[in-house]
C-alpha cells in the first residue's frame, strides 16, 4: 500500500477506533492531541499514553505518525520514532526497603 493510500485510510478512521490497543487510545484522542499542539509521536505519547503499553508503540507508532502528518502537515520524514521506555510496575515501599517478606 502506498503512503497516499495509507494516509487516506487513516484519515478515514472512525473516532472510536483504538489506534493504541495496549492503552486503548482512540483515533479521536490522537486527533485531539494533534489539534492541541502535538507535532511528534512523543508529544502524542505524553498527552494520551499511546505507545506506553506492553508493545511499547510497535503497533501504533506508524499510525500516529501518519495521523500527525495528515492533520498537522508535518512532513513524515520529520516525525521521529517514539522514545522507548521499559515498562514499569508499581511496588510497595516495603518491597523497596526490603522489609516485605512476601
């Protein structure tokens, strides 16, 4: 599929489509983030949590980039990749202090 066809398909996504399946971020939420000034996938990530799930943006980064390109007019080559972050899990202070015997 050529970029033009891909871009057209993404522009037609319904608002309730989950672009980021891991964090359940919809196309409407991505569009809102771009409308309020997000011009990179990292901007969208900070505003919506898209790309923060288990896949770390493997499935949604390209879609988000094309949505930014389509809506904000940012050249696709100027939209960098999403910054990778290892998934984190909350732990109790007792575990952190080493006093939890679990």
